[in-house]
C-alpha cells in the first residue's frame, strides 16, 4: 500500500510540476496594458516542494527525476525549452537541485510534530535553499571555467536573488496547501 501511495504521489507531483510551468503563462497573458502582478518565478519549484511536503521524500525524488528526464529527452518542459544541451545552461544547476531538495523537504516535513504551517513552510524553504545552493554552485563552477558570457554578478542576480523573494512567498503557500492536503488525505503529521 505504501508503494502505491509513493507512486501516486510522485505522479501527482510530476503533473503539478508540469502544470506549474504553465500556470504563470495562463494567468499573465500579454495584455495591451501592463499586468498588475508579475512573479519573477515559475511555479515548478513550489509544486515540487508541495509534492515532497505531502507525499514524502520518495515521491518527491521520483517526481523530480521524472521531470528532469522529460526535459532532457527534449520535451520543452523547462523554462527555456529542453534537451540534453540544457545541461550547459546556467539555470540547469537549479533544476538538478530539484532532486536533493525534494528529498530534504520530504524528509523534514514527515518528521514527528512537523504538520503545522510554520514547520511545513520552513521545510519548503529548506528545499528552496538546497535548490539555490545547487544552482549557485553550478553558476560558480561555470564562471570559473569561463562558460558563461554574462558576469557572475548578473547570473546570480537573474537566477538567484531576483526570484528568491517570490519563491519564499510561494514556499509559505506550499506549506499552507500541504497542511490542508495532509488533513484532507488523513496523512499523519
């Protein structure tokens, strides 16, 4: 029964991550006037974190690996497309960070007495920090090897510092949704 829950959670998580990439595009259609609200982050990160928060580390890791596999097999699910050449992009480190982030988030969230909103949100924030760490490490190594045209400061600003406030707010939203879903699905905190 546990294996069924893991695989169904992973499949639901994968679908949420894929849909998370489409939601901002659907909500913020190009209009003649500038939109009032614009998030500098996609919703794939909170979708992944929500999967790990609700379904646990195994389901989160399976969903992350499936998402990366789809993108590397040339399906355009990543922000800038897909394919094996995406490994050479500065943002790939953040995507690779999905795997340890899903494990860490799920592991923290499923400890005893971790079922309330602050702890679920902090678990999601820990996963986000893991994604940031992996992404920054990739950018730093690429910069040391001279792989990127933009400066290190520009890459860090565009990929880490710029999206971070919105992503932290989405971690709180993922924490709230996880508390509600865990109660609805009768998952023990």
